[in-house]
C-alpha cells in the first residue's frame, strides 16, 4: 500500500521537474546514473519491446561531441548541411501551441536580458544546448529505425521516468530535441550503427541556483482546460 508520505514524495518529484539550463560542475556518481536508468526502464512498452538505447557521456567524450556540434552550429554554411530526421514540431503552427511556444521563449530571453533584435545573443544561448548547459553528464537517446510510432510513445514514458527519478535524487535534467538536427555528427562521434536513429539528448546534473534562467517556471493549463469527465 502506498502511504500518504510516499504519494507526496512522488508528486513532489513530478511537480518539481523543470528544464534546467545552467548546471554546476558537481559530478554525478556512475552508480546513481545506473540506478536512475535501471528504475526508469520499468516504463511500460508495448509487448515489453523496451525500445530505448542510451549513450552516457562524461568528461572527454562529452567535450568532443559538444565541440563538434557547436562548431557546426556556429558556422552557417555547415549548419545548413544538417537537418532533423523527424519532425518534432508541427509543420504548421496553430493556436494555442504557437502561443505557448512564444511565451516560454520570450520569458526565458527576458530573464537573460535578450531582446528580439539580439540575434547573436539568442544564437549563443541556443548553442549552450550543445554543451548540455555545462551539466557533467550528457545523455543521447536512440531508437531502432524498424520501430514505429507506438515505440516512440513508449520512449516518452522512459524519458519522463529518468527525469522524475533524477529529481528523487536531488538531480535535475533538461530534455533536448536540439540535438536531432546534428544526428550525423552524433552518429559519427558515437559510432552509432546505421539502424539507430537519434531521438534526443538530455542534460543531467545539479542545477546552478545562482543562474537567473533556472528561475523560469513554465505555466501549465488547468485540468479543466484539457479534461472532460464523462458519466
């Protein structure tokens, strides 16, 4: 039986999860990373297919990948050669999704003192994605190309488990779709088999409480706005 205290602990881990964009250099023990991934693998998957594959990067391996992608991103000619393998965002934005997207973007830039005209500043901030926002651990997730949409749904539950399990240990994360544009560089750097597709990246570590960007708390729609109770 789940006690009230256990319920509150789980709720706190879920509700305190945020996308952290500045991390401390404090290392994360390998045993903690392994346990987070172990418990997260209890995520449900259709007929127990378990579609997730994870590459854990620290130290030199993380630096090499970050350097390679950052160099490509900051070179317009090189960046133009890299495109996503799948559409994460809609091909055509409509309300309310475009409104939410704009709000979170401008809320973040406002905290950082970036204006609409500061293209260089916004590009520099986006480039921080490729250094995992200075987190000591970078995760790259891949999936076998033979798997279909249902397995991607399963994958989302696995990713959420990682973020919640991290919070349960006082750690923070930032899931990062930004890496998908540079899947060719990732494949080369990590020697991925041809049958694997990059799903996303994720930063893992301890949030830097002194950084203003980590004060951002995104709004959420009230339950009444997206739920219908039918009797």
